[in-house]
């Protein structure tokens, strides 16, 4: 009835939804187990009649129809100790979300968080309590076996001592280690744009075009893309570079060149003429932190920043 806890299994999908390997379910989470066909069950203890010696084995109780488990511990400055949860759905694939541990001790908050991410539970009986206890077991296990990762709220240098650099969902440390970087919901959209894509050789060929005569300002803008993270080493907090000129002079192209150093240039830029609000501008600015913050099509006379 139950799956082995000493092997990895993998969903096979014929619908093209996202799949991924399941972790080992440790003995420490007993009396909760994963079913052979998925789902999480509570296994009631076996009882023995003292007079007759008859053994009664109660049926397992389904507490989650689909696979649900934490991937890692995360420490957030805002929510404190958290678990990065993963849920598998038959038609939506894999969904990951952050669950603050404090919600395990607040039933209404717990139900609200789980339901908002599609994790449904039986509101009758002990369904909610069983699910809370199951996740508590996992949290205790991870607390004893793994170091918590720090949830990052900004890209770029992680602290004033520049001990590591956050790029997308990766963190590069001075000791040469590259680790996964859990990011907050506020900068998750920005982090999704910061990743390698395309051919480095083709990118170099494109950038070499900026060494041609009359392209000096475009090349300078590209170099500013590299230089943005070096401002932290200086006494100057930042620099604003504005490009102006006739239509068709490749101002936006120069901006894209600077942004392409770090990720998706179109996604990273933000245009005021497309209705970007002040809150959106501030949110993008804070999320990018040390990386270039690019605004396209600024209208003279309008105070957006």
C-alpha cells in the first residue's frame, strides 16, 4: 500500500505537465507515509485487546490526495523560519510555495495559505490537524538534519561585505560555492528573468558590432551594464545614464545590450509609456538592487522617479 522510503520515484506524464523526482520520505515522519500511487496518509497505531489478544489494524487516513512535502528550510527576515513546499497536481504539474512555520500553529492562517496554493484538505474531522502535524514532523526532521537557507529579497550583493552575489535563483559565494537561492515573492518575477539563455558566441558577435565607429555611446551603455555591480566598491551610491537622440538611433538597443549581460533584456526593462505605475518602478528598482535598472521611453516633464 505504501511506497518505499529508500528510493526516488518519478511521475510519468502523458499530458506534458511538469514532472520531477520525489525525495526520500524518512522514518522520522512516521506515522505519516506516502501511498504507492501518491498522496499522504496517516497510519493509526495498531491496537491489541488485552483480554482476547486480538490485533486491530485501522485503515490509513488520507490527509492529502496528492503528493505534498517540503524541499528545504528557509529563513526569511519577514516571516522567520519557513519551509519551501512542493505539491504535485495531475493537471497543473508541480507547484512550489513558501509556508511560514508559524502558520502551523495558527490553524486559520495554515488553511488559508494551503488552500491559496491548491492544497485542499477535508475540513471535517481531524483532516486539518493531521496535515499540520505531518508538516510539523517534516519541519522537525529538516531542522535536525539541514542548515536553513537565507531567503533573498534582492539581487546582487547579499550584504555590505559582499560575501556572496545573488543572480536569479543562484547564489555565488566567495569560497567558490554555487548554491540555490530561495527568493521572496516580491522579487520572484525579476529572478525568473535572470538566467542564461542563447549562445554566448553569438552574443559576443553582436556586442562586437558596438566597436564600430559612431557606436561609442552604445558601447559605453553596454559597459555600464557590467559596471553597475562595481558601484558598490566606490563611495558613489549610483549613477544615472540618460540616452537621448533621434528616433531610430538605437537607444533602446543600447539599453538592451546593457541588460543582456544579466538576463532577459526585454523583461528586465520597464516602459513608462505602457502604464508602469510608481509602485511597479520602485518594486523593480529594489529587486534589482546592484544590477542595471532600465526605464524605456521616459517622457520629459513627467516625474516618474
